[in-house]
């Protein structure tokens, strides 16, 4: 089992899109917004606002859409942060799924700067409660307040996954179990935190590389996670690689890659997300933290 287990760490901002994209395929909503898609194409926005995949299963196709479009959404608000995720529209014909996001909203520089002190103050006063709400909202396994860049607490949490339902389901599907630890701060050096995101990459019966998180395991029940299928989860940002002004850095770091945890390196998002073996990860591109 452990030959398939890799621990990863990344940074994630405390602010995320508050609006939701529907994750489950709904036949009644299929192709209702084709005119909007055509308009995006005419305005040369298709590449930045839309995605196409050929997943055989319609629900897997929508999940793939969310993961791809989440990266594009974050990039669209790369100078600040996302305040409104907008609407997810899609059109599926045969096995081709086209999906786009519309009506999203980015924060302004003035608003971001104005709220910096307030966000930091709230975090320092309510670390435990705010981190627990954040953990439940985005489906993380654990979250901790940390000092400096040292996310060793989260790296150690990832070593405790061997006998979890996710690990067993991953082994059953002959996948690779990974644990992404995301680390960031809320506008001050004393406001740093990290969170763990265990997930499994496996080859589906349709020969598609797919990610599975704990809440996706059949029979999963955990009151410590707000199991809302209609919202963006931490796993939906697994392919993102963008840095933002007072916003998000969703890349993953490789723990123990340096004796100083402040200097741990990054895995390249796509290589990390799709890897099915340690050998595949060993050949990926690593980017230094500083």
C-alpha cells in the first residue's frame, strides 16, 4: 500500500469562491445555455472561460469540468481573489462535454487592501473555530495553525491514512493514495495554517484518470465534513498553479525534500494529480518555494 502513498504539501488562501457550481449532471439543464457559449466564442473568451472533455460518464465529465474551470476562474482573478464563482453551464452531446463559467466576480484591489487587517485580526482571535469551518467547508481531513512555514504537523497527519476507508477503497481500485497539505496565511505572518487533503488517483473502467476523495467513498458518513455536492471542494483546485495578490496558491509541496521545512519544494500540479506510481512522480518538475 505504502509504495503507492505520497505526501504532498501546498499553499491555499483562506478566501475561496462563495458561489457554487452544480457538480452532478442534470439532463434538464443540459445545453440550455448554448447561446451563451456561442457568445463567449464570438468574444474570444472560450479558451479562458470554457473546457471540453470526452469522459464517458456524465457525472465524471462534470467533475472534470469543475477541476479544469476552477483553475481558469482563479487565473481570471489572479490579481486579487474570487468573490463570486458565478454559474456553470454545460452541453453534452454523445460523449463530448463542453462546459463554461459565467457571471463570476473578482474582488477589487481597494476591497482586498481594506479587509487585510480585519481578516488577520479575526483569525488571531478565532483560529480554532475559523479553521474548523474552513476544513469542513472544503472537505479537508485536518487543519492546524502553524508557526512560520513549518507544516510538519500536517505532514505527520498524512502518515496516519494507511487504514482509512479512502486508503482501502484506493487499494481496491488499484490506485495511488496521496495527501496534499495546503498551507497559507491570512494577511499576517502570525496567521499561517495548513490543511490536509487525502485523495486517490485511479484508472476508471473507461480508462480515464480520476481523483477520489474521502467523501466520494461509498457509504461515507462524517459529520465533520459539510457533504454538499453542489459546491467547490479542495480537490477541485488540484490542477491550479497560480499565485495571487492576497489570494490563493494551490500548488503542492514535497515534504522532507529539504531538512528545513521552510524550503520544501513543489510538485508540478498535473504530474502530481495524474501520477499512478512513485516512479511517475519522481520524474516530474519540482519548483522551489522561494
